[in-house]
C-alpha cells in the first residue's frame, strides 16, 4: 500500500467475462481468523484514506492513532515491531508537515520522500496482513441466476484479488487461479454453496451476492461498484488506469 494510497476502479464488463464451467460440492472446516486481523485491516484502511484538507488530515491522524493503539492490544510480536517502525515514520512525517505549515506547504521533493518512506513502512505491514489473515485483500461473491436487461445470466462465482500474490480457487470440479490485482468470473451450478468454495485452501471467504448488484442504478449499484474498488500498491500492471491519487495520512503518536 503506497503512502498516498493509489485507488483504482476495477469495474468490469460482465457479459464479456463469463466463462462456462461445471462444479461439485465439498466440505471443509470453518475458517479461523486471528483476532488481530480486523483491527489491522482498519489501520491499513485508514492509511489509504483521503484527507481533503489539513482539518481532515488532523482528524484522520487522530483516528489512525486510536486504531494503532487498539491493534497493539492484540498484535503479535512480529507485527508490534512493524508498528514501532510505522510510529517512528509517522512522527517524522508529522514533524515535516507541521514545519511546512500543513500539507499544502510541502515541497514536491518532500512529498516524494514521504511516498518513498511510506512504501518502506507500509509494505511489510500489508505483507504480514496478507500472509496471516485468511482472505486478506480478496473479495469473492457467489451470485444466483439473474435477469439483467432481458438477458439471463447463469449463477456466477466472482473472485477479486487485490493482494500481492495470486490465489488458487477450488469450487467442486472448478479450479482456477486469480492473478494479483485481477478478477475472475466463472459460471457455477445453481446448487453451489459459498462454503463449497476454497480460496487458498480456506473456506468461509465467499459472500452471497444479489441480482440487484447488476441493475446498474440506485444504491445497490453503488454497493456493487464498491466491490470492485481496490487499493493498489506500487508495481501495478501498466494496463491499469488510475482514477485518482489520495493524499497522505500520518498517525500522530
């Protein structure tokens, strides 16, 4: 995750990406998620938020400090060391921003240095999150048969991978890999259940989608679009088009 947090919309043209396949069912024990995963996700989400001005920046800094404090209550030793490095960087960055009189007072070189520093600090934390927390930066939805604008779409399994590593998906007889920063659509049998799907060998990571997601208007469409919005780090594929660049979030400590 970059310090300015590059956000890219990955909404796909659904009909062009449907791939017919067949699947069965399988049983698997429920996924066990470590207690630090949720607060760690909150910290990373806060780091990629978009302060629009210095007031917003101060509010997000305060929220970030609270989130880190909560995470430290449950963080294992390896993560605690990474948080120490984040706190040190945050204090240094905050001092630079204060000396500049606010975000707008930073020079271009200062901004570049903060970006470089944030990559060094946040990438190991993101890597720890992805290695330790099942389903980290992976979204998957199972859709029933849906009628959209007069066309009938078969049941679909949609897997969006915005992690740094490819993920293996098994749904009965279906097996496919979703590359890093990629999305896959597959037709599935109507009787496939969410827990029948294994992602990197783990079940319990698939949510049930609604046909309302495909309607293309209203609040439901906003929710569907948000499912395909991802925070990307440096090294994204050249074909990705960036929609906007976020501003810095520094944690006050």
